[in-house]
C-alpha cells in the first residue's frame, strides 16, 4: 500500500474507556472525529492516512512525467484525468486526517522535511510509455487490493474517503491494462517495451504491501482497531493470484522463475522481493527519492506567493465588506 | 467536519480556511455533505469543490460553508437528544392494525 510499515502507538488511556472503545469497534461501529478515541488510535491514524495522502500526491510525479509525451491526444487526456484524480485522492485523505486534529499544511511540511514517508513505489523512474501501462495495471492494482478492504475501516472519515477513492481507482487500473494490451498487440519492439516495464515494476509492486507482518505487534494492534484489515502477506498473495492470469492474457512473463501454482493452498508460490532494496528505498536511497522530494519542495515554495496572495485578497475583501455594512 | 488544528507548531502563515462541501446530486434531491476542502474564500471554495468533488457528473449544484460556522451536536448528547423518540412507537404507521377489508391506507 500506500501506507507501509505504519508504526502503531501503544495507548496509556483509561482501561475502562479503552474497553468500551474496543467494544464499539468489535460491534462494527464507525468512530467519528468528535467521539472519544485512544491517543494511540489517533496518532497511528494520522500517520497512516497522512502517508497515504502523501503517496497520492507524490504519485502524480512519475505519471506527470509522460503527460506531454503521451502517444495520442486521447491517451494524453486520459492520463491527465488520472493524474488529476490522484490529486483529488490526496485531498480527500488530507481532509480525513485533518479531522484528527492535524492541519494539511503541517502534514505537508512533515512530508517535505522527511519526517513523514510516502510509498516506496514512487521512487522508481518511469522510463518508457509502457511504464504508464505497468503503473496503472500493477501499482494501482496493488493499491486497490489494500483500499477495497479499507472501505470498512473503523474510522468514519477514512472509510468514506476510501469509498470515493475506490470508485475512481478502477478506472486507473483499467486504463493501465488497456495501454498494456495495446503494446502487447503491437510490434516486437512494443512487446519488448511492455515486458521490460513488467520486469522493472513487478518486484517494486510486491514491495508495496510491505514486509511480512505475521509477527508484528504494530500490525496486530492496527488490525484490532480495524485500521488495517488484512496482513501484508494476505494482500500480496491475493495480488499475485489475481495478476498472473492477467499477465498470461497479455503474453507477458512474470520475472520470477520460481512462480508456480500450488494446488494445496489454492494460490501461487512466488519469490519474495529483495527486502534490502526496499529498506534502502524507504531510507531515501531509491533511484528517484531526491528528485521526488525536490519536486514537491519546489512546488510548495513556488506556490507560496499564490497561497499568500489569495489569502490576502480574501481578507481584504472581507474587511471591505464589513466596512460597508 | 474538522477540528481546526490551532495546536499547530507556530504556523508561519495563515492557512486557507476549511470549507464543508454539499452537493445536490440530481434535480429534486437534497444537497448532501460530500467532504471538505481548503480555499481562501467562498468563490474559490466553489471552484475547488467543482474540481475535487464533481469530476464525474456527481452534481448539479454546490453549497459551501466555512467549517467554523457549523454548529454540531456532541456525541455525549446522544442520549438526551434521541432516546425520547425511541419510546414513541405510535409515531410510525405500522403501530396501528388496520383490517385488510379496509383496503389500502
């Protein structure tokens, strides 16, 4: 997902209140912003929703890279609409996080100075047009795996944001697959491009689910709170099982010689991604980390005069209106 | 609805205020709360709402109101506010048994 390795916070709240809170969650109640909630629940959610929002925003960069170079006007319009959706998804999520008592500007500043993370996947470059296909199909596909169950998450504003997002996300995956189909029906060179994109994005897509969390106390706490609905391994397995037939249809090879159907578990056995690469990327050493953060910082700094100017204009007009009354 | 985070660590500039957005999905329906956004003033809030919340024909009309102007009931008032109506089952038509011979009523 878009939120990887979110640390959950232990709660030192009143045990009676904690028990009552947990009972509400177990009963399937939605927690709303003004309801009592454990400090740890609030903090963990801010971290998780914030990271998710940042991923949507930074996620615009690898695709924005191809808007002006899309092969046709139609593809360009579609990609533009997709990237605009990502901005919208970021905004829904920032608003959900804000209900927990943090402001959007504070969250943005924490992204910009590196205190908060975004998904590792957006630190990989998009080198060819086929990457637009692979990103939509695999990256958005992996995101959907996580986001669909999160529609049932216990925190009301997060759940509602996820419902809106999921409605739009399916367009993203389909437009990606559509690009891949076109490439795979094309010339040999185009097929090679599609295979190359698949080769580069397969393992980074598997990494999106985060390392195995079977024994993670953070995951266990988040699952009890219903802010994480499945383990990372469950979602990764589901993603592989869903994606293999889609790759076969395209005539693409999954870059994993050990990928094999396992009748006993009713799913594929597959190779783990290189987790040392994953940790390296989230620590800031991926191929595009510096570039991505520099682009976000530049956008924030370059936009400062617009934000200030519009605010000053609004205040001046409001003051004039008061004076006239 | 959001609680403005005035606990922030010394904000350098004023953040754009928060607006709550209500959209009429189709003619004849009520406006419904769909989410919130930041904008410097009402005009920009409507423009932003159009971009953020109606990219796929979700609406025919937009209302925006600054979040700080909304008064809301508190979760702890749930009992006093809503319990009284629980005992008034006669407010529902199904409370009354009407013989079938009477026909539709």
